[in-house]
C-alpha cells in the first residue's frame, strides 16, 4: 500500500486531497467478492427490510424485522474477520452514549421500556454494521445489478398487482403474516390517486415506495453507467405510474444530494463541484415543486387544506413535538422510546397547532410520531442528538466512509417517510448509503488507476549516446 496522495470525494467544508490509505480503512480487500451464501443472505436481509416482518416475543417485546435480523447476524458471523478494532471501539462508544442517555433521562419508571429500546437500538446497529461489511465486499458493479433487480421486480410486481390480479395473493399474504399496521384506506387512494395503491406483500403502500426509493438511490451511487442520472429519472417516472405516492418525490431531492457524494470526475475542481451542486439543487427543487403541483396536486391540496391526517402525523406533528421536547429537555431528551413521558404534551402540542383537525383522534404516542429524524431529537434532545451524530460520524469515518454529510442528509430526507427510530430499517438506510458511497469511491479510484500515464522520453547524458553515423557525401560530389 502506498501513501501517495490522491483526490477523493470532497465533503462540505473539506475540499482537500486524502491519502490513498484513507479509502481502504475498514473496507475489506477490494475485489475479493463474496460467496454464493453471502449473496443469498444479503438478498434475504433486504427482503426483511422491505417487508418489515416482525415477531412479537412477548406482549411488550417485539423482534423487529426478524428476517433481516436473523440473516444479519449470520452475515456478521461470516464477516467477523472484517471487524476492525477501530470500528468495534466506535460501536462500543456509541453504545455507552445511548446507555448514558437512558440513565440520565427523567422518569425512572420508564427505565424498563427505555432498556428495551436500547437493546433494540443495539440490535439494529449491529445488523446494519453487518450489512455494511457485506456490501463493501460485494463490489460496485455486482451490487448495482442487485439493486437493479430489486427495482425492476418492484415495478413489475406493483403493475401486476394493479392490473393483473396479483393484489388478491398479496392481500391474502398480508392478512396472514401481519397483525398490525395494515393499511385499509383504499377508498382514500381512489379519491387521491384514481386507483388503489399497491402494497406488494407489505403492510402499506408507503413501505413499497420507501424501499423503492432507497434501492434506486443505492443503484445511483454504485452504477458506473454513463447515463445513470437519466436512468434514475426514468426509474422515478416508472414508479410514479406503477406505485404513486408522495414518498417518490424524495427521489428528486436525493438526486441533488448525490452530488455531495464521491465525484464521478476525480479531477474536477472544487469550484466546479460547487457550481454543479448548486445547479442540480435548483433543478431538483424546481422538479420537486412541479411534480408536487401536478402529479400529486390532489394530495397537496389536502395537505394545504389541513385535511391530510397522515402527513400531519408523519411530518408536522413530529416536528412540533421535537421542538417542544428540545425546549423542555434540551440536554438528553426523553430517552430512547420514552414517548410516554411527554404523552400529555403531545396532545397539547397537537391541539394548539392550526394544522391539526379536532376531528382526528390522538392515538398512542408511538403511533403519531412516525418520523425517525425528528424522533432523534425527541429521544436524545439537542445536545445528545448532536453528540450522537458526531459519534456515529466518527464510526463511519473509521469504516472509511467518504462524504459522511451526504449520508446523514440522505438519512434525514428518507426519515420524512419512515418512523421507528430504534428499528433496523432506520439504520439500514444510513449504513447502506455509507457502504454504497464506499463502493462508488473505490470504483472511481480503481478506474483512475487503470488509465496508464503517458510515457515520457528518457533523457540520456551525451556520453551515453551512440556515436553518430558518418555523413554520406552528396551524389553530385561522387562524380
């Protein structure tokens, strides 16, 4: 390994060259590939995240994303030799911070529930770490093909469910394996979208669009296709036809965030990257506004009129509660899964909001705070939330992840369509995007290394040059 300096993906505020060894830390050996069993376990893991199938161990203790959990633990065992001391130390540091947060939080009567939340959080981080270690060994080309298979399968499956009768099988499976959270607002779908949105063996339509968005962005990060941005936009358009839903608008925002990741052109100057980022960002926001006001005009009208209960519980409500908790518990929030401590405050905050309709019910707190980004601040407070982000960022850097700000911003964007902070899905998002950024940076570096440098002519001293041949007299002088 050489210590030659080379350009890597610049981050915000860090437009500087990085040593070549930086991109190799914690990544495993490039090009090692994986065994067939690893690929099978990886597919099972992603299917577990997609379905979200959970097992209820007791009345109060669930086994979330059980399929992903079992396959993730098996992947961790198979990747045990890839666990670096630095990565392990970073994980232990994050665990100690989480433990301090539940011990410091007010309301010791909730300590048992918070302990359960801590165990679920550690479980989620462990299997997400296993996913990371596995994906970085898969290789960018192979993993992008896997993402493409998932994307095409979801598009075909949702079309078959909408137009070819697959919905009968999908609904039967859903009713058999899920016991809560089953979506039953088909009439609302007919009014807003003109058809019943497909669930494709998940509990609700948003689970399908969330997974599709994550897989499409992962494909964008790892694909080496020259026209992949156009392909990504085509994926977005296909999804809006096959599985309409507001979550798909996040695809447009993620395209702008992609420009914060490893550069497709390592030789591009910092100024050009900033200009490109600005242009793409403006175009993405414009596209977001146009799509929202046309494709999802009915849904946006409901939101603007204060009649969209789902949007309130997913975005507006969690934001208002996070602001209230930070105001009253700024140090370490209410602790992991400590919503019950502020259940009365939640009702007050909702009722004081002009966006809340008095006709809506206020169910349990864990059913109305469906946004893991804002739950981060509810559980950990302002100080604890910032410290946790710094601690996990240090863990990601120890694993060699470039463009950590891009990973966090993508995590925050996708948090607007998913809840359950201690769930494996939440941390799969962060670690999967981190792994894909590693693959992207590694592929670009390998591509640059295969381009041979132009050969320079050797300059030899005059003494080393062979003697000049004798001059040949002109033909005229010979006569």
